C-alpha cells in the first residue's frame, strides 16, 4: 500500500512539474503559482483600498480631500495588479516569445470586439488621473442621466440618483460626451426659480415676500453680500407677471434640483398668501356677435318644439 502511494505521488509530482508547452519551462505547478500570486495580489490591493477608505472616514487631512485619497488608493490598486502580473509571468518563466504570442492574441481579441472594454479601461484611468470626476460630484449628462458619483471603476462609473437608483455608465461616455459637473470647482451654485403673480400686484411687496420665503429654506445663501438673493421681473405673460427668484445654494440643495425647486415654491406660495398677493390662473374672454347669438337662440327654440 505504501509503495503504491509513493509511486502515485511520484507520478503526480512528475505531472505537475512536466513542461506543458513543448520544451518551455511552463509547468502546471508554475501555472498554479501564477494564479496564487494574482489572487493574493487582488486580495491585497482590495484590502489596502478599504483600509485607506477607513482612514479617511470621519477625518480631515490638511490639503488632502477624500477624492485625492480615492485617487491614490485606486492607482495603488492598479499598480499592485500590474506588478503582480509581471512577477507571476516571471515566476512561470514566460519568455518574450510567449509574451508576444499573448499580445497577438489580445490584439486579435480587441479587433473582434474588445474595443469598448479597452476604451472604458483607458477612459477610467484618464478620469482618475485628471480628476475631472470626483466622488461626491453631482453630474448631468447629455443623455439625461444625473446623480452623484459614487464609484469610478475600471469599466464603468456608478452614478446614484436621488431616488437611490444606481446607474452604471461606461467610462468612455464621460470622455466622448458632454458632461455637466455641478460641483467641479466649487460647492456653491446659483439657481433660478420661476413663479408668477396676477397683474396689479405690488412689485415691491412681491420682492419682499419672496426674499422672506428664501430665508425659510435651509441651505440657501442669504447673508453673503457677494452673492445676494435677487427677484427679477422676467416677462409680461398672458395672465401673469412672471418673476424669478435668483439665489445661491449650497451643495446639498444643488445636488437635489427638483426637491430644491419644490422647497422654494412651497415657501414662496406661503409668503404670497400671507401678503394677500394673488397667484393667477389662465383666463379667457368669450365674445359672441349679436347676429350669431340670435341665430343660436332661434335654433334652440326650434329644437325645443
């Protein structure tokens, strides 16, 4: 029994150490070693990234923001992957001929349909390096997608809407398309909130009421003399005087445009009601010529008989 076990073990060792590519030194054991190196590298890089994210959670570092830590952790993860791959290839004795063969196979794969994957990969690296998108940015794309950037990955960027819906956008769309970044350089933005009042309303009272309404919305900038809140008369409408509240808001309101407009309109309606300023509704005057009215009355009389 022992002899059979030793014989089987020798055969197994011979199989795993036998070359699998002709006379090359690539064996099953070296392939298993390569896979182990890659798996350990992926685990190590992910662990380091999570550790750096925990380090920044709830802490403030001078001259270094969360986006910079995210950039460093992601680049470090990619570097570990590349170094582990090179070390693994060196471990299995991969020569230049084999590397050229793999490069040719990858080139053929790209030609047959991997262009988008490579494009998204390169685009992701470009986005991380140039910092045109950062975690926490509120963006709006030409396709209509808008939300907060939650993750910048190798293939896609995860954008979370205010309805808590995650949208996975290919990285190449940020490079090739038009993207509006509402918080690229500053966390304050000016918004316009349109509303209307009935003709005959006192404009000064309208302005006073609306500015009081703006004070009731948390996050609105009302005390900064360099960014004053204003009320503009913009149009003489069919049945109303049309105004706009033009006001600066902070990041929280800026990243929730629909909710922000609803908050301001709510307070504006309340203050206009307090000032007894009428909010108009469409009205139409109906004019009937006397001859046509006479014919209509005769027809109605005839039908009733």
